[in-house]
């Protein structure tokens, strides 16, 4: 009788490794939009409303646009929170910010009587460390200024990108990546593996409420407080979560895909989302390294139905000549403000 040796597992392991590598490469190509194209156009006119180091985020309240200003290429003396009347005028830097203040994503909380306004900001300090800084905004409709309320840092704040305020002391945070390991962080940054999460600060401590995201760079609270919408830059999608108001627990709902990776989200008075995104993330990263390179800009409008995002509609598209690498957009009436963390422009577009 002829005995047959059992087949060694080496060949199967090699095949498995090839499958994993090909899958990871495909995931990265999709996430970074290597083969994506951009439709250009806008049914209106745009003008430059301000020249700023970089617009990271935009929120509106009390007839004002509040701008988080700081270049994505590094800390600068002009970084801070700016305000601009929606009726027209130039952006003005607000007094009251801390010395080492280089804001990224911001969130506003309005008290139920409309009299109080609080602003939360992700602060990337010149050392590279992150914190969440909170302020009361005094005279928000006439002569806004910041009054510092507190600073929170450390713990689970690995790579915070955006914040959504729930009260003067509680908020959600989008962590773009959640690992300090440099290899894992690299894989998460390029969308090969998930790693982003959403944290909830109760007023005393952080709790993780959702994870498994690909590049969580944005989130917004619906006006009724019942849902949190999370933007997945590297999954090119928006995901809705229903929110338990007592303890802040999030339950995942529907997800809608976009033709671009969303960087920042805002919500208008009609409950529509406005999303600034990047079709080709490699172009966006190239512009981060070299200001002479121009990345495309896209802005989408996304309706909400019972807190769930619907099919996106592109409102603005540009090859990078008018504004490159748009990172934030907000709509108020016929006005659409568009900013970029890489381009030194704030656009005021009228439709």
C-alpha cells in the first residue's frame, strides 16, 4: 500500500495571504478614490469673502458664521475662531482664545431659550497634542467674544477631528483613528483597516459609543437631538445613529454612500446636511505637502428622513481653480459658504 503524505499547509497560507493583500489593496484604492472623477459646476456665483490660513469647519448661529481657522500644514499665529455676519462682511478673529489654540472641528450648543451660546473646539496644539476646549460666546449676534469654560485632554482622545455639543458640558467626539501603534495608525489612515470611533463626554468622563469606522472626521447632531450623523472619510459614506438622550447611547441605523470622502458636515435650518468632500484623497494629500498642487472641491446636499440620510445631490464642484480641497460648507438661505483647510480662501456663493 502506498502512503500519501498529508499536504502541507504552506500553499494554502500563501493563497490566503495573497487574498488578504489583494483585498486590502482594493479597499485602499476605493477609499482613496484613485479612479474617481469629479463633475464641475455651480448654478450661481461665488466670490472670495476672506483670505484665511485655512478653514477647518463652519457653524452658524444668531445670524453669524463661526469659522474654525487653522492651516492643515501646521500651527500659525492667525489660527483661532472667527465670526462673520451672514448678511455680509469680513471674518474677524474673536478675542478670548487661549495662547496655544489651533482649532479643527467645532460644534455649537444653543440654550433652549436662545439666549446662551457655547462653542466647543478640537484643538491641535503646537506640540501635536489634542484637547477639547469649550467657551461661552458672549454677545453672539452683535459683538461675539469667547470666554473660556474648560479644557479636556488625554485618555481616549487619540486623534479627535470634530465635536457635536449636547449641552454646555456634554458632547460627542469623532476620533479619526484610535490606535497609538504607528503601523496600525498608518493602515487606518489609508483606509486599509477600520479604526475610527465616536466618543461621548458625559461631563465627567469619556465613553466609547461606536467604533469600526474608516476615517471618522465629522459628526453632527440633528436639531431634535434624536440622531447623530457620522461622516466616514475613508468609507465615503454617512451613517446615522439614533441617540438615547439620557445616557447618550448610539444605535446604528442606515448608511448612504457618497461620490467623495466627507470631511466636515453641517446642518441647515431645514434639516438638510451639507457635506464638503474629497473625490481623490491622494490629490488632497499631495496638496497638503505642496500648496502648488490643486485638489478638487465638492459640496453635497443630503436630505434627512426620520434622521436617516437620503441620496446625496452635488451642489458645487470645482477642479481646484476657484477653491481647492474644500473641507467645510454651510448653507443659510441663498448663501453657501465654502472653506478649505489647505486653500487660503473662504467662498461666499449665492444661488
